[in-house]
């Protein structure tokens, strides 16, 4: 989507978790288009029926205890089709959700968590500033999962990235090669992936990314990341005789 | 051939009232009741006071039973089950089974007054632990304690300091499949909340609800007194889960008015379980071939102007066999069915 | 207490759930219909299997052997003893299994963290793995709670949305693979639950003094609830029986606490980029509550993310003098220890952070001697006397 509209600063709400950076307002039509895209997702009818405002989802929600966040308000805004509020939520609240799906016990069978999955996906697809912010510092993980087929490999557990996990992180990282060799299962001797994934498997994974438009989503949120991933994929695919 | 006898299946409030009225209109009525005693759920489940009038349930039911059985045209058979039905309108042949044997009787029309059962909270989508915690009870359990004038924490036998009612347990829930409102639970909970305050004046009583459905006079007869005279606390927000903490129940939910999660200790939690069609309602519907809705209640498919005729000519359904109903509704539908059934037996054209 | 009419008698009656009253349609029937229509292949659970009861009273088949181990990013990456223990148990009980290289992550950790994917891609990843399992003749058994939950979501989408099914089918045909769905989606902890009595028969360590708190994984029993195992004899059928059933079978005590249903705080993106949330939640809503109310020797859970969050989050609060310090491990590691597994060679506890040594002592394990043994292994590896530690080394 274009971001031609003049920047309007939205007041940051207390408890908001993203960096205190304002996001840009856009014309109502663009917000409406985003909402229409959310509603067009095949999962949408299973994730939102109507909302009683009973709050059963809120007391189950870990994020509601920590942030100014309410799965009930997510469901309610969607049920009311409050396009302005939904846009606000897409730019902030949705990234607070833990995606634990504790809210799935809704008597109306709503899934506020599932709704958030869709809202986030649309935010990413359109490169909303919130998705870029939310994913800051996260690019390495996306790179890892998309190029190796496993996430957060053993060698990513470094003390500088996990200072709050104490000195054990350093010990693991110092001993990593040796300790990985001390694992009986043959597939676990790896350090740059969680387990050994065959090349043929990776090739198939890249084809899935290619045929499902995931690469376009990555390009919207992080062009640099997109280029790096594409490089890796292209090399493997071209060697195997695929043209991208 | 043909028969001018009316068969009423079920001797709860609706069945008894239908029998009494049909008999008063001159018909011969046979009432069959599976249980050993008549009076239906108010007797079987030890109801204390009736909702909404606070009348003693046992006394009111005795009155209804004697009004029906005292009529010379009414024969009541308890501990008797209907095990087969043949024939059609005007000429049904019905097999009745008792512990000692079977008997076939004829009937020209049938009224199904087979009622409801309480929702089993083992099936709720929330995590209320009914089968885990002795102090989590249902409206029916509470009713029995209130009737005995001994409302206590089941785990200790001591009077509770804090009591919570949770509304809509097993009702209005798509995940369970009971999408309907059970109509009576808001009123019964509020009635019981008043009774708890009367019997245990020091107890604090809370009602957690989605919507309070206190239509008509229930508003000023029950809801307002509960709030204004008995200081029952109504909290809009349904409870998410119940666990145990320091020997008490921990109730976790959202106070939606205040917009924040809450965790409060309770001594007794009463689950306002809703209604489901009774096993008898399901069985009789199947045996008679009457259409039921997706919840298993008997359908009255002729629109809002005929609330008692079923899909099978000559078979009527009353009370909670057709859907959640309070006592007033049950008694009213019994009257309508009795009139239609008697007219039918007399050969009158009854528009359904 | 005075005898109050039905309250007591009601509670002594176990809750019996009737599958004919299940509020959902049985998705397996839909799978078989799609198979009948030639749309998909349904991979059958191989024999022998154990039948267990799920949430709505239905029966679920848990395969014992011939299992294709769908590994887990977090387990294999940071708490590898988790996976090692699962394989070790399978070997010890004499069941055949496959540890495939033709397997990717389900990629759901990333999806729930960043949303940088979509339904078709997620379906493609899932169905590629299922097709890979099918090609081997081994039945997928899923190590990760999130993979298990996500695959149940994917199954819903593929079964109930023809357009999603066609998109995924199109991708799969470009990979030259058929659309295959396993008859049951099985989590490894369900396998552990199914063989818990066998595990107990092989138990060599006394756990009767061990007090454990259970943390059930959200994606196991909240995300598509109906596949999770329930048992009327455990929590009166009101909570999932998985994990708790094993602990009870091993003779340890399951101690309850008032935040049992709370999430661990993993948060998918939070554990990586907003860890203050994960840490606070794991500490204040889980570990501190357990400590205060039950003072357990150990927390047992059945998902990668939960073990990581609950274990690693304790370092910082401990440094601040908060009431934490409970070791965390998976049911598989706990079961393996009961059956005599080596705490380092098999359970790989040196990858865990919170001090587990007092627990080992309570289990009658000389962890100092065990560590010396393991260090000898490490020296041999370092000297390149052996390339890797093998199952033979472990068993010897």
C-alpha cells in the first residue's frame, strides 16, 4: 500500500510495547482495503462469529496481564468492523499477542488469537511500519528458518543475545561443537541447524516458499533480508535446474 | 376402532397440569411416569423455592399432584415406562412396561411432557473442575442444600464466607453445541443468591454473567431485590477457570466493566447449568417419530401461533420437552395442549 | 459434614463423556471421505497401537513402533536431551523408529512470531513432511507441541477449505508429491502416555519422594482441543491427562497449583525479541506460584518452548533473590531417568539451566560420578578417539 498520506502522530497508549515511534495515518480507504483483505482470508469465518463481551478470553490471556492488550477488544473491534480501531490494533496491539490460543475457549467459538494471526499476516503483506518494527532484530531467525528448515539453531544461542539466561549460555556456546558430538542421535550433530536436513528436502522447502508468495511478503517487510534469502534459494534451485 | 383416551407421558408440572385440564374438560387421561414419584424435576432434584414466586416447591407440587390425581378422570401410573408405540392419531396403541410386566393401552392423542435434564458440567468448555473440586457445585446441588436449610462448603461443612454463581454454564455455547439460552438460570441464580443471603447473612455473594436475562417481572421481583435488599454483587464478565489456592477456590475471569483480569477467592462456586432435553424426551421423540431440532428438543414446527403441536398428528409436546422453559411457560403450554388434545379427541377440527 | 443430599454422591461418580454427544464432527471421518473421493491419501496408524480416550470421549490410536520422528527446532537446538530421551525410550522398549533427515521444521514458531508466511505455505510445509513420512512407511510422531497444534490447524484448513486444499495440492504436485494426511496427529507425549505402564515396569529408580508440578502445553490442548488425551481417572476427566498420567504411573506426586492453565510465556516472538515479557510471566505466573503453593522438586512439561521458557527464565529472577529455582524437564527425560537413563549421556541435562542436581540426588542418582563418566566421553571425543557418542556408548 502507498504511504502518501501526511504523517499524523497517533498518541502512544500506556503499556504499548513497540518502540515509541508513531505510525503514519493513511486514508480511510486504505484501512478499509486492509480490513477487506483480513475478511477474505479463508480462516476468517472460523475465527470470528460474534462477541458477547464476556471476557473469558481476557483472563486466560498471558499478554493481557502484561500489556495494555485485550483479546476481547480485538474480537469486538472485528465484530463491529471498526476499521479505524482495527488499523490501530494492526499497528500495535497484534504484536503483543503470545499466540498461545488460550483464548480459544470462547463460547462463541471465536479465536482472537487466530484473528491476530491473520491481522499480522496482512500487516506484513503490506509492510506496515508496525510489522517492520516488530520484526526488527528478528531477521536472522526468518533467514534461518527459511534457508535451513530449522529455527534458532544451536549456534544462535550466544551470550550477547541471551544475557539474561546467565553464564550457562556461554558455557554451551563454548562447548558447542563437542557437546553436539556427544549426542547419540545421528541427526543431532549439527551446530548451524537444529538437526541435519537433507539437501533434497531443502530444495523442496525453497520451492514451497517460491510457489506460495512468501518471498513477496518478506520483500515488503525487509528488502535486505529478502535479497539474502533469495540468493541462497536461487543458488540451490538453479543447481537443481529450476529457473526463478 | 379409535380411542378417546389421552395419554400424558411425564408427570412433572406440565404433564400434571395438562392431565388436570383435559380431565376437567371431560376426557379420560392416563399419566405415565417413569420415576417412582410424580412432581418432575422440582421434586426429583429437591428444589427449595420456586422461581419466580419463592413458593415452597414441595408444597406447590403436592398441590399440583393432588389436583391431577384427585380428579376421577385421571389415572396416574408411576414407575412405568412407555416402551413401544404403534398406530396413529385417534388410534395409538402404547406398550407400558413396569418391573412386573408389559401392558398395551390405547390412546387417541398423546402429550409429551418428558422435560429436561441439567447440563453436566463435566462437558463445559471452560475449566471449572466440577469433578475435581467438592466446593464447585451446580444450581441443583445448591437447591438441595438450600432446601435442607444448610448451605455450606461441601468440603468442610462450614458456612461459606464468599459464594459465586457463574452463569451460562452449558448454555449459549457454540463449542458445546448448546447455542440456546436456558432462560431460567439467571432467575434461579438470583433467587438462590437471595436465599444464600437469607440463610448465611454474613456471606458475600457474587454473580458473574454475560447478560442478565431477567425478563418481565423477574426484573423487579428477583433482580432488583437481590441487588438492592440482599446486596448481591453482579459482575459482568464470565469466569474463565477455577483452580484451588490455599484451600479455597480461585476464580479467574475478567471484570469487563472495569476492563481488567480478576482473581478472587471463593468458598463455594455454583455453576448455573442450563437445560438439555432429558433422556426421556430423546427416547420418546425417537419412538414416536416426532421431529427434533439439532439440540434434541422436540420441534413444534407450526410456527409461533401453535407452540404445542409436533410433526406427528395427535402428538403434542409441552414444557421443557420443546426447549428451555420456566414453570410459567410449562404450565401455559400444558393448558394449550390439553385444549387441543381434547378437541381432537372429540373430533373437532383443530387448526395446527 | 452433615449429609447434604446429592452433592457428595455426585462427585464420587466419575465423569463419563459420551462420544455420541461430541460437539464437533470427527475429522477422521472427513479424511476418509476425502480419501474415498480420491482427493487425499490417509496414512493409517500402523499396528501395534494403543487406544486412548480424547477430550470428547473418542478413541485415538497411538502407534507404538514404526514411528517417523518429526523433530523440534527448540528441542534439537537447545535442549537436545529432550529428543535423545524420546529416542532412548523408544529403543529401550524395543520399538522400531526412523529419525529422518527428510524433515523440515513445521515453521510455525516463525509463523506465530512474525506472520511472514501464509496458509498455502504452511500447508505446503506440513504436507511435504507428511508425504516424506508416508514415502518411508513410517508414521509421523511429532515432538513439538506447536508443530502438533499447527498441524491440527493445517488439517482443519485442508479438510474444510477446498480452495486451500487445491493450492496446497498444486504446490505438492510441483514437488512431485501426493497429498497425504496421517490418520491421527500424534504428539510424542501421547506415545509416552500410551506406554507409561511399560515405562513403569522398567522403572529402576524410586520416585515416590518426588513432587512434580505439571505444565501442560497450550498448543497441545487448547489449540484444536479435541485431539488431546483425557482420562476420567485423572483430574476427574476435567484436564488433559497427558504428562500427569506418566508422573502418577511412576509413583511420583503430582502437586497442583493455581496457575495450571496459564501459558508459560513463550510468546513465539517474545522469547526472542521481547524476553522481558516471557521472563516475567514464567516467573510470576508459573514458577513462583508453584514454589509458593507446592514447592515441587521439578516441573514436567511436554513442549520445547515451555521447557526453555520455564527453565531459562529463572536465572535473572534468581539473581534478584526471587522465590524461584525449580528444575524443568520433559516427560520423556523424566521417564528416561526413571528407567535408569544416564543424566548426561541420555538426558543431556547439562544443557538445562536451573539446578537439577538436588532432584537427581533425590532420585538416588550420583550426578558427580555421572558427570565424570560423561567428561570421559567428552575427552575421547576431543581426542578424536570417537567421532560421536553413539547409542552403544550410552548403553555400555
